[in-house]
């Protein structure tokens, strides 16, 4: 699992440029699925056939990043945001372009919380000409991917949002026992820029039940938002986030399944942030939709933190839901 | 009017916080089943009520009124029997301190939103509290409360149903049960022989939290026309004359870029010819009603937006004039008998 996690974490894929990470996931998914396809928007859909309920799981494979808007005469690179950049956490951190050029993201004013538009990237170039030889307007940058183990089960790095969800889906696809249910494991694109990929994927699949697997904020840290969710307290069953109110009968059913299968879980209400749950719930004539979340501290920073024990519970829960819902 | 009064009172007593509408689906069925030929529900919580015309292969007219309301959700259970909540939909937090609430857990329990007396306030300036800072006092112990209530359970502000002078009513959740009541009254009074369309009344969910319910119904029904009904801001003083409609002067036809222009113009002309009383209001772009998503569902749907004037929106004392509900019903009946394409 750790080898797979490393591969998932260290392959970049900013929203709209998911091709590399998609190939990593495809080569793994093909081992266990009956069929794996890529749809026109770029979603990777792994199908495990069954005659029962159509259940769609979705984890997004895209990550937040930057695109280059302008290169000034000094060779400094101006950027726009792809997704919700935390500019406080982003300042003075290393970034890498899709072509492998390293740089540092810097605020224009040293002591103020910068807007994304006032961030620039310094790749060390002396002039516009030198910068343009390596980077073009329209190129993408991401924060340099990383993965480190802290004490116990804790890991830090990026982008756990949402490669850890991709890991949960791949492990569920691998470990799910025989079931009547018709299972779709979907690795979606462009979640970070408006929950876009899941919509056409759900339109194609027409699920009866849809479950998004994504990260959720934890409370209890000095800088954390108000949340009851804690690292190490198990997989989180989503009740609400800012994009969706989960179908309540599905929430109740998921809790029952968790209790029956002795899976450690916690209730989740996420006050800030949306998930693919919303897009799937309202596709076509709608479906029952919910979420399994991995508690994650410092989301959208370069050092997101998870507890691997929660990930194991999330995998168990995804399997149990796939088999028994 | 008796039907309107009775139905409105029953609708307002139903718990239908956005996302939890299914808890009241049986009550809606009880109210609607004598009036309609078919009733169905979907996974999202929408209920569709169908009244067939006598025509074979009749075209479909959708009439939408959402039945969800703003409310709250339990986020935490504290020592001493207190609950934390967050809002569902655009709740006006100014009305919360000292409000009476019901929590729909294992059973319905009552609580009040606690407030700090002015004597104890450190910051003497009056300010609107954030909802996350408020506590609901239930009087139970934490242990008992944990048996009865779970994180995620819905909470609603309580309120009565009070008849005022001149046919006015003040009640909780008239948004948008007033229009649903009007749609039910309209279908109840429709002469099946004269119907030009099969009528699909969509009792839609989650308007207050993203306006998705009605467009899911529209996707399934594929109507030829859709009439969206919702409440609009009733005038209180002259300050907002151009953004408001007047209570007691009839339902309004909303003129908006997102409602079908030809249909809207045609309907206004037709109502004038037929001497059906109505008002008009302009909403140049978004209407912030189900109209905005229904009109772009599927290959696009021709919509008309009708509204009922309502004062003190999103409070437990929303106020309207019953005459305006009847006016809405009158307009709907007139349009259901007409060839809307020819207007």
C-alpha cells in the first residue's frame, strides 16, 4: 500500500492536466476491474460488473495549482490560481512546472497576506528571455509533491487531497468481495475547480447510489476550522458540506453498515468546502448520495496531515458499502 | 378560501427543512391524494403530483412550488444539555437569540436559543451573533440528549399560524408553502374537461440550498412549459418600491431574462384581456428561484415565473394576504385551460 501511496502522491496532476496521474491509476485499476475507460472529459471509470444496485464511488485525481499568466521583464512569473490556493501556506514554498522546472512562490508584499494574483514565481531566471526558454504562458505549476511519515500512523505531505481518496478507491476495488452490486470506481477530473468531472461521469453511469471519497477538515488544531472530526477517530461519514446535504437515509444506512462491520467511524459536517457528492446527487433525475471522508489537517497546504489508521477504516467502509448497500 | 386556509395551516405545520423533506412526504400525500390522479417521489425528496386532462397524448405543463424551508442542523452536543447548530439555507441570524426551536431527533424535543443578557455582555455594542456562537438550551442532561439527538439531526424555529385583519396571515414557512397551497387550490378547482395539458405539480426539495430539486423533476418530466411559483418581497415602505410587490394586490408575473420572454409577454397580455388581477415585477437577470435552473434543464424549458408577495421573509412570522394565494390559483387555472404556445 505504501508503494502505491508514494506513486499516487508523487505524480502531479493539476485540474485539467490529469493525464500522468490517470495513467498511474489506470495501470493499477486494470488489474482488478472488468473494464476501465476514460471518458471525453478525462475521468477514469473502472467497472466491476454486477446485476444489482448501481453504486458509483468517486475520488478526484486532480490537485490545486497555478497557471502562468505573464512573465515580466525581470523573468518573474505571474500566476493565476487553479482551485482554492491558501496563499498564507503557499508563500515561500517550492513549486514545480509540468515540464519539471523548479521555482519558489513568493508574495509581492513581505508582511501581508497575499492575493493569488499578487503571488509570483521565481525560477531564478535573469531575464524574461531566459525565463521564457523554460516556461510559457499557460504552463501549470504545482507545489512540489512530498510524503513523510511522522510518529505513529501520521503522515504529512501533499497532495493527500485527494490522492488518499484515490488510494481508498483502488484498495476497495482490489479488496471488495463478491457482490451483486454493479460497482463503478471513478477517478474524477476538475473537482478543485467546481466539482466538474463527476457530473458527466454520473450522467453516463446513472447510479442508484453515489459516494464521494475525499478529505475533510479536522478540528482541535490551533488554526483549524470548527469541526468535531479528529485524526485517528476513524473514517468520517459525511452528513453535510457546503455543496451538499447528503441523502439522510443513506447516511443512516452507512452508519448501520459501519456498526455491523465493526468499522470505526465519526460523523462529519464540513463547514467550508464542497465535494463531488453534490454533482452526483443532482445528475439527471438525481440519486442517493453521500460521502466517506478521510480526516485531514492543514488541507491545501504543502503539508497536509493524515492518520493511516483512518485510511484503513475508510477502505473497510468503502468495501462494506460496496458489498452491502 | 376555506381550502386555502386549511391547507396552508397544514402545510406550515409540516417539518420540511431542506434535505429532510422526506419526513413529511406522507403528510403531503394525505393532502394531495384527493386532488390528483398520481403521486410519485424520487431519491432527492421531490414529490410529483399528476392531474390528467381528458386529451390523449396531452402536452405537459409543470407547476413547481418548493416545500423545503430554511432551518438548522445539530453539529455538537455539550455538557449541560446544550446543542451547537449551523444554518441550512439563508437563515436570518438576527431572529435567532431567544427563538423557540424543535429538534427532530429520535423524537421531537423542544429547546430555546439561549442568549446572553445585556448585564453580562462584555462587549456592550449590540451585534448580530454568528450562528456557530449560539447554543440551544434543551434542559436535558448531556447523556439523555445523546440518546435522543445525533449530529446531523434537523432543527427548526417554531412559530404559530396567526390570522390577522383583512385576510392577512402570519406564520412560519409560508415560503414557499403559500405557492404550493395556491397550486393545490388551482388543481382542486380545475375542470378536467377544459384542461389543455396534463398537469404536473412538482413539490420540490432543496430550493433553499441550491435550487436543484425542481430541475431534477424537470429532467424526468420533460414538460412543454413550466410555471415556477415562489414568494417575492412584499412591500413594507416606499424605500424598495422597485424591488417589491404589494400584499393584497394579487400574485405577480415576474419579467426576467431567465423566464421565457414570449410566454411572459403573452401571459401578461392574456391576463389583461381576461381581467385577471395581477402585478408585475422586473428581475432583470437571476431570479434566485427554481426558475433559473429549470429553464436550462435538458434542451431548455420555456418557463413562466409567478410570485406571491410575502413580508418578513425567512422569519417565523412571514406575512401574506390570503387573497394573493387565491389570485395565484386563479392565474394558474386560466393558463392551464389555454394554449400557451398561441399566446
